[in-house]
C-alpha cells in the first residue's frame, strides 16, 4: 500500500482501563490509557456522494451513500463507519465523499476498544478531509453516539474519550460526569503493565452489557428521591447501607460494586502518583473480585486468567479490563520477569481452560493523530 496516494493518515487508539470498571455510565471517575495499538484511516476526497471503504485485512470493499446512511445499520462491514459518518453529519458538519482505507491493529473482541478506535479515527478522518477543525472531545461524543445507534451498545464515554484524547506515556483520570480529565504520568518504577487476551469467543456481550447498564439505571431511579444523588457514583457507602432495602439482591450487589470501585479509583490514583505498585496491584485484585462476585461480568476464562496471573511471584496484581465477558486482563508485573510471567500464565491458563491466551506488546500511546501526506 502506498500511503502517498491518500491525502491524510489519521489514527485513533485502542485503550486499556487500569481501573474504574463499569462506572463510566454511572458518572464515576475512570483511569484508562490509550494504547499504541490503533486504527489507521488513510483518506482522500473522491468527488462523489460515496464513502468508499476498503480494509488492509479484508478482501471487501463497501460504498456508503452519504445521502442515506441510515440504511447501513446492520451492515456486516462498514456499519461503524456509517454510524460515525451519520453522527458527524447530524451534528451539522460537512460530509464529503471520500476513499478510506482502514488498517486496525487493535485485536477485535479483545476488550481493548477496537470499535472506539474505528469510530473515532473515521470521524477524525472525515473532519480532516472536509477541512474542519479536529475537536477530540466532540469527536469522542459523536463516536459514542455511533456506538449506541449502530452497534447497539449503550456504552459510557470512557472508550471513545481515551481513544480520542489519550496522551503518550500518560493515563487519564477522567471524570465521566463532567468530562474533566487529568493526565497522570505512567511511572511504574521496576514494574510494567502486561495485557493478555483470554481469547474466549464471546457472545451476547451487547445484551449482557446493556442489562448491567439497565440495572444501574433502575437503582439510580430508586435511590434518587431518598438521597439527592444525581448519578450513582455520588452514592456513599453509608447511603447504600441505609437504603439497601430499596434494592433487590442483584441490584444491591451491582450498586455495591459501583460504590467500592469508585473508591478504588481514588486509591489507585494515589498508588500511581506515589509509585506504590504493590498497592496498585492489590487494588486491581480487589477490582477483579468485585467484577466477578458483585457485578458478574468476568466468566470462567477471565477468572482463570486473572487467577493464573495473580499466582505468579513477580505479579503485584491482575484484573479483567474493559466490558468483560471475555477479552483481556491487565497485570502489574516486575519488568525483569515479564517474559517468565507470560509463559507461566499462558501455560497455566491453557491447562485450566483449553484456550490459548495471547500477550500483547503495547505501549501507552496518543489519541487522535492526523498527518497530511
Ligand atoms: C465498555 C464500554 C465502556 C465501559 C466499559 C466498562 O468498554 O464501552 O463505556 O462501560 O465497558 O468499564
């Protein structure tokens, strides 16, 4: 492929979430980082009313009529791009016909937000080719709209925000209620993050995700009149206990996870800022246990993978990352032992589940990048 035939090369990142799981849509603070794994879009105007899509990894090409993008909601390839273009157009922006070559290095279904990377980079590419300003926060919000409407996932803002606004070597402490974001240097001393995919082919992820979101919405509606909270992340542990009788079994557990996970984010922020990796690891372990027992979004494979990681002597802690029901773990591991750790975890995990895990070599990268070719 000769990139020079195109006008712009635009990238947006996949992300890993260090901690703050399933609380973005509750208005909580989350702590993700953008990854060097990304989606790249090569784009040029084509003077037509079509967005012509092709992929480096697929023998397919798809033409989207920009005057009727609604029709592509259930397209097998290209629905994310169609939804992204429609969100861009509906926000009042100029949409021009263009050729787009897409190249994704974020593994699909890994829980590392390949979909956000695709949506965000597509919108940024449309902005570039139309000569419009790139506003990463606006692009993140439009990408989230595309995910809701074309992918059917009622997601929070974390993935799209990290994908658009990430910064090399920095994690992001993102307040999902106000969208205020503090960049925190990822300085881990003798430790590194290791990301491993359990490679479980996951299904029904969308509906199970949406079910959790509905449970937290229900809890908020029940608790609001008694507490004055405006989002679940504002609920204190004392308020939860006082009003526990309003919430039936599972819903109580979900809310307990939200309240405690919010506290863990604050503790993790402190651990990162003071370089206390032992503490950070402990907090990750506690998060995994809560996602397994209270929020119930892990599953046998992620549990086996986290368990294998946690049992290695050079691992300070490990947990699932992202939406769950499959995908990846993130572990805090002594850098000098990473190779041994990966080998040990993969063997132990395969013995427990029969699946082969994959380890990723990813650094903390930038959000949107735009290069004129
Ligand atoms: C998915 C969603 C995010 C977030 C995570 C869980 O990745 O897209 O908005 O809710 O799950 O933390």
